[in-house]
C-alpha cells in the first residue's frame, strides 16, 4: 500500500452509499481524455480523469446531482445525475473542443497541481503559430534560445538565469522519450529537438524548478514535456518557400479514419513527414538539409487497456559559418555574415521507437508502462579559436557520437484512495535508462583528421524510483510531498589518445546516488486565485569522462536546491496571470568541455528572480500576452567583481498581439528581447542585448490555408549566439579575448500553403 494508503480503509458513514464512475472522451476522435476536471456542482472536492479518461466519485448520498466536467481547450459540460442508495452509476461523456475564451479558463489543476503554468501553456499553444522546431521550445514561458550552427545543432537554452548550454539544466521529453543526451560529444544534456515535426505536437506541460518527482536528471531550472497528437483532425499537405533558397514540404496522413485495426474500440493511426532545405543568410551557403518521418498508433484495446506505438526517423546535414570575432568584421577581413573557416558544419541522425501500455486496475489504480529505444549519430566540425593552438594548421576540431544506443523503461502506478471525504492521489514510479555510445574528439584540418585527443566507449546507466503523494487536506489546501532516488553508473573505456598532447586514455567506473525530496503547497484562495509555495532538491549529472577522470575529487551529481512562492490568478474574467518569486542554488556547476577535452568547475552558484506571465483577451478575437523574467545570479566563492555567471540572462521578455478566429484571417505580431549581460566573470566583456519583431498572417478555410511569416521586421543587426573567446587569427602574434558571435536572422519572409483533406 502506498503512503497513507492504509488510511483509505476508513469506514464510510451509512449515508455514503452511492458512487459514480465515468469515462470522458473527445467528441471527434472518441479517444479518452486524461486530466479532465470532474466535480459536483455545490459539492466540495472533486476529481480528474486518469490516463484512460476514467474517473470515480465515491461515498455519495442518494439524490440528484449536477455533474460538471471541463478541460482546457474543451467546452464545459453539465449533466444531471440521479443516484439511488447503494447504486454505482456508470456514465460516458463526450467533450467538444471550443474556441479559446479566457473567461472559461480555470486556474486550478486537480490532477497535477505542480503544473502551475497549465493555463498559460494552453493559451500559448492555441494562439501561437508553429513554423519550426525552434518555435516549440519558445512555447515555454521565459525560455530563450540561440542557434550558432546554421540550424543544424541543438539550440543554446536560456531559462531562469541559466545559460543552460544545449540542455544541461532544462529537461526536455517527447511522449516520455528523453531528448537530453548524457555525456554527449558536444555538451552535457545536449537536447536536439529538431527530430520533432511541429504540426504533430498536441500538448506542452511546463514545470519550472526542481519540484516535480518524475523529473530527475537535468531538471534543475525546469522541464518541458511535449506530447504528440493521438489522432489527426484531417490529413494535410503543406508547402513553404522563403528567402535564401528556403523550402519545406510537409505531409500528415490519417491512416484509419473510421476503420479499425486491433480492436473495435476507438483507434487512430497516422504518418507524418517533412523535408527542409535552406542556404540561409550567411555568405557561406549552409546547404542545410533535414528530413523527419513519424508513425503513431493509439488504440483502446479494451475498456481497461490502451496501447500506443510510435516510431520516427530524423537526419540532417549542414555547413556552418560558426562564431566570428568582432575584430574580424571591424577590420574588414570578413562581412558580418562571413566565415573564417568554411569547413565547419556537420551531420546527425536519430531513430526512435516506443511502446506504451496503460491498464486500469482495481481500487482506482492505473498502471502505465513504457519501453523505448533510440539510435543516434552526431558528427560536428567546429573552429572556435582559429590559429591559437596550431598557428600552421588551425584549431578545427571534430566531435563525434559514433553510434549511440539509448534503452529505457518507465513504469508508473497511480492510485486514488480516500481519507474520509478527502482524496489522496499516489504515484509510484520506477525507471531505468542506459546509454551505450562511442565518443571521439580529434584535431582536423578542412575536416581531415590530424590527431586524436580522446576516443572511447561510454556506458552510463541511471536507475530511479520515486513516490509522489497529493492530499487534499481541506477543500482549499492541497499538499504534494514526494521523494526521488537516483543511482548512476558512470563507465568510460578509453581506447586511444594522442600521447604527444599529454593525454592518457581515460578508463574507469564510478557509482553515485542522489536522493531528492520535494514539498509543495497549493491554496485555492478563491475560484480565481491559486497560491503556491514549492520547494525541492534536484540535480544534473556531469559528463562521465569528467567523473571518471576526477573520481572522488569531482561532483558527479551536483545538487540543486530550489524554492519559490507565487500565484496563478484572474484579476478580471479575461485576464490570466502567473507570477513566481524563486531561488535556486546549485552545489557545483561542473561541466565537461568537449572543445578542450577537460573538466572545469566554476563552483557553487546562487540565483534568484521573478517570473511574470500575463495573458489578456481584449475581445473575442484579439489577445495580448507577455512574459517578463528577471534574475540575479552570482558565483558564490569568487571575489566581488569577478563573480558574474557568464552569459546568465538578467532580463528577458517575449509577447505579442494575436488575432484569432475559427476560420478566415488570423495574425500575430510578436516581440522578443534580452538585455546585455556579462560574457565573462569580471564583466569586462558583455554579450549584447537585442529587441526583435516577428509577424505571422494566415488565412484559413475548411479545405486550405495560406500564410506569410516575417522575421526581424525592423531588420535589426543582432547577435544570436555570443561568447567571450580567447582566439588568434592567421597572422596575429598573440591571442585576443573578445566577443565572438553568430549573427542573427536579418529581415526574412516565408510563404506557406496547406491543403486539408
């Protein structure tokens, strides 16, 4: 029995003799809906549907009730129910989707109280157009991204005062499939999300901070859970054409329609594919190519069992212009969009598959089991310091993940018990993940190898378990308490290295563990105001090569201690606000530098800040939104004036004005800005801030859609990715430490046309 579970056997009063069971489905697809709020009008408490769309309200007196159901994106529905003494009534309710109306948005999430940004995320997904995989990450409130390899690499992520590199401190997943790569050739936590087709994404759940037990590695600043569609409303073919020889083709095909495959109950299956090509705006053509393919089946095998099968394939190749020093442009060696080493670039591919079986068990329990597998390859050529280390051949490096196999299992057991009239929801989770990969770092010239810095085989496994309890202490106060345990096995077998460079092959095995407790309180002050206070420990793992190299002297799993207070509230019917005052201390920001093949610690860090998200409906068709994020971070052990955290943002903001109609003309004008910030610990070099405007216009009819998108309407000259780099150009006698950057997109237009069938 789970925690408090024995208390669930409390005797019921004689008047609580009836019960109500039900299933909630989507009115179009017939698929079950999880997370639907279920309650009785005029009665305290309530419930939410489980993963199979089922709910149960127990210990009810005989009589007539009004059942109220609602979910974000669906029309609220009331049904009259009459219960006789001793009766257990079963009902099936279908909910219809509805156009967005902020007056109907609720700030309470009874099934998952930790998802305090649920209302905000739903509004954003409904309103914001998705034109690229990058747009998916931008859906996370307060998250900024930067690209510095022409679109081929994972984006640099900025969130809650972190330069999270490519994902070190922000966990990303798709349908439970982890995106972040441990001990990656280019960077710890590397999260390449380009294998996702934007039009297939159905839902995003955002969790800021280390407060949710089911997230472990990398979920320090937060986590983003993306879910793909279970079914298609219609099939679609889409073509896009843009400046700089940019082309994209998309096809999404519904395979079943009203037919059945494995059962006579609701089923769906579809395939989707996209192809991208662009030369981009750089002087050196990017020759960027990307292909994505996806197939998914979701079926209700029985009243108590559902099955999901998924498979996808992604491949990409590109040439890059890289990061260039300001002096190279200032002295006229290259243009702002030029390149000092045209041989930079790379290729990558990833294949994914998973199977998820969800089963309803007695006592209001649900067992969800998922097995997954990914095969991954990565090959990158970069030159950051030019001729500093090798004045003759240059400093180009090659980083490779030479065939990674990722295996995993996740199982959760969810159960709802009752302490008198109060509901206790318990979740027990078990999981494991194993990464088996070849890693290589070598010195190259024009992509031709000169010598090898390191090469070896990675074996890294994570075994985890957690217990999560949510109890409604009163009609207004809910407590969520959880504990998570993680065990990591780091193993690296070095095979060869360049002895002339002073390296010896790394070989070793290290086992480390981490226990992460969480405690969160939610108080429903009124139907329009929810207050929360959250706290918890989290962590991010460090690269296995650094852990093995440093052994006991390095921290393999630095702890993150977080806390925040805040509220989601509606000061007016058409206005939704989420605000949080947060603090996060990281025990040791220890990173493996793939560019140098060494491990570096910057010591403990402390951050605190304020996040504010505002969504306002001006009229039935017009919406305003804005995210404002302030943060202050410092290196704890560094002297004053030399304790800035490089590239940590201090202020970011995104927002816009959107016109949304069920059909016809839709448009959005959006801004994004980030302030100037230190690029080095003593703040003598600063990354430059920017302000950008983008616009999207679409005209939609039942059978087709045409649209136009424009980036950087003001044609601002802005730096997308920026670093303080000590580099040396050909002919220079000494190196210079200054700002290196990748220029951002100039004014850019793209047309699109879709046909629905």
